[in-house]
């Protein structure tokens, strides 16, 4: 038995099939937030436009297709959703803390001094709610897919 097969391997968290579902959700959320909230305030040109479209449009769609084809959905459980939310919660705390220290907020919907703490928390709640909904939809899709394709 190799170290990669061991339960003590810290990579097991990101190598699990559930992690692929979580990562797919996060990539889809990045694309969704960009399309809904950030596209109107950012107008890249040239190569930056190509990179921007790849990052926020093509990659999320590709990741969803990849997930649908290659993920093993037999171990997807709804109770995993709360564990998967740890990463975005840490990321939001980091962004808001860094913004507080540096007075730079990379996202206007998290800019506490400009829009207020209440509105920022509301926006965080919307994004986390959308993440939970998307994770549950992927789990349901995975279970449906499992019935169509024998893994």
C-alpha cells in the first residue's frame, strides 16, 4: 500500500470524488458571480479579454462537463456540503480581513467601507446560499447520473 492510498495522506481531501464536486461548485460560482456581478464593471480588451472569457466562461462550463463525465458519484452525500463550505468561508474571511488592513477590496460586493457591513454580509449569504444550492443540485445530478451510468 502506497502513501497515496493511506488514510493519513493530506491529499485525500482534495483527491476524493466529493472534492471534485466541491471544486466544480466553486468554479461554477466564480463564473456565475462574474457573469452576474462583475462583467458590467470590467471591460478587458485584447489578450486580457480572451483570458477573461476562458477563466470565467469556458472553464466553468468545461469543469461541469468534466465533472459529469469523470466524477464517481457513488460517495456523494448531502451532509458533505457543510464540510465543503469551509474553503469559501476561509476565503471570505481572508478577503475581508485583508481589505480591512489594506483598504483594498477586490470585489465591490465585499467592499465593507463602501457598501457597509450589513450589505457585505447579505452578499456573502447570497453567494454561500447559491453555493449550497449548487452543491445539492450537483449531488442530485450525480445520483441521477449514477442510475444512468453504472460506475
